[in-house]
């Protein structure tokens, strides 16, 4: 059970620290958090994290869906004690959120996924290890103790690699496998295209692969071919060889780093993936399997029919399909289609405690926090991530109390109105 008065204590700690002249490591409003992180990150890094597909209409739709729903507070209820905890796949969690699987975290901070793992573990918030991590799942698990963690899976064209990833996730103590369905190919991301920058092409964000024995067995050493070398090209090659284990000069001689990038780009996702592929995964793990990227109620019904254990309603943060329906708009129809048979989580557009409250009111069991924790990471590493998670918990706690809800179970559709 969450400690009563969580939000008030967070406020008090911040104000008393201010009296002593101690400032918090990250801003509290999302707008300031993002703008501060933007100044700290390279333009390529910020474009990759902040950008969406096409005209970025889906990013706008995600936020508009939250803005159209308005909380209707109830009064004269004893809300002196509040419980933010939920149960999810047999674990009691103190708060109803997880960290979303976001790749290439080295773009935000040198400690990358390990810093997030430490922060998430300290707050008992499940971290979903990204398939496109900058540090291996083993590195992250090593600093988390028995804290909860899940693994996100991009279904590669190599089933052997899929099986290896899942086996490693089990060995790392993961509680669930989250299969991302909406990225069988990269969306049309204009910010990245304008900069002609894809981090994977310079060896970033592929640590799960380069640490995997099956992936490494697929590598055929090679060298980069092309025209006259440029300064940017030389710099990129140094990045590629630095990213691969073994040392820059050794990798330059062996050609393994270049081989890793080429192999990753050729096998990382499977556009041909269908419902018929799911038994392959089910046969190889006893962990709960969630499908991330579900937005249509018929897909939700099919997921239940195929024995899936959970759904994450998601637009991939607006990064894949421009002009799509906002995640919160999709949520009620998916929840209705599932009809309580499996838990439904929400991803995309969460920016504060009120957003979490609205998602829970519409039937989400929990939510995934994405860009906010990355911006916290960019500003203050592990401490920045921890602060963002604390702020979300405090904000949700106060929103619940001020709205007349003592527990997550008391948050429902009657707490909202739609404009």
C-alpha cells in the first residue's frame, strides 16, 4: 500500500529544500522539463526523442484526447488516506505506472538504461527494457535487485534471435514480454530525415544485439565501401567502432562493428508478422505476453482469442503513423472489447498525474511514462529520472485526493466528462 500523504510530503520536501537553497534536479512542468532537456541534448538526440511521424499530428492527437476529458471532482469524502497501488500479473505495485521502453537512451545521458534501471528500482516502478537499448538487459538487471522489470521485444526476421532474447529476459528476472507491433518498419520521421540521422546506423541502441550470442553468430565481417571519405564519415565510423564491444582499433581491423550495424538493419523487424506467429513465442516462454500498439477493438478481441495476457494501447508516442487516433481515444473501445478478460495499459501522451487519472478512469490498469523520464535523464541522469517518477506519484496522489478518490479502484468513468 502506498504511504498516505505522498503528494503532500513531496511538496513539503521541495519547499523545505528551497528554504535551504537546494533546487530540484528537474523542472516540474512538462513544458519546462522538455525545453530544459532540449538545451542539454544535441539537436540529433532531441529530434530523435521528441519527433513524431509526418506532420506530427498523432502527437497532437494524443494530447488533444487528454484535453477533451475533464475531471469532475467529488466533495465531502474522507480522502485523508490514499492508496495508489495496483496488482499486475501477481505483483503488488505501489503506483500504476511503468517506464516505457525507449531506445537509444545514450542520446540523453552516458549512463543510459542503467541510470533508468537504478531510478526505477529505487521507486519500485517496473522498467520495461527496450529492445533497442544502449546497455544490455543483463547490465540493467544487475543493478535492480529484485525490483520489477519487463522486456520489450521487436520481432526480428530471425526466430532464433527472438528465442534468444526471450530466454535472456527470463534469465534476467523479467516478469513479462511486451511485443511491439507498430514498428515493423520505421515511420516517416521528418525531423530525423532532415538531419539524415538514424542512431542505429552508427551503432547506437543495439546493445541487446551485440551482447547476444545468436546475433553475433550471424555477423560476417566487412568494411564500409563508398566514395571519398569526409570528416563526418570518419566521425561516424569512429562512433560505429566505439559502440561495438572490444575496442575501437580492434573493431576497425576486424570489421565486426560494421557487420553488426548492417546485420541489425537487415533483420531488426518483421513486416510479415501475423497472429499465426504468436504460438512460436508462447511455446518459448511461460511469462505473460502483452501486445503493444493495439488501437482497434477488433485487434483487441483477436489478442484475447489468441491467448495474449495483456494489451498496451499505444501510438508509439506518435512516432509511427501520422494522423492516427490519439491513444486515449482508442482506450475505451479496446477496454470494452477486452471486457475485463485481460489487463489493458495505456501508452503515449502521458505528461502528468491528471493524465494518469484520466487513463485509469477510462479503464487502463496502468500507464507507461515515456518522454518525461527521458528528459529527466538528460538533465540529471539517475537522479533526474527518480525525480520525474516521484513527481508523477505525488501529482497523481493529490489529483486523486482532490477529486474524492481514496484508491485506484474508486477512479471511474463518472469522474470524467468529455467536452
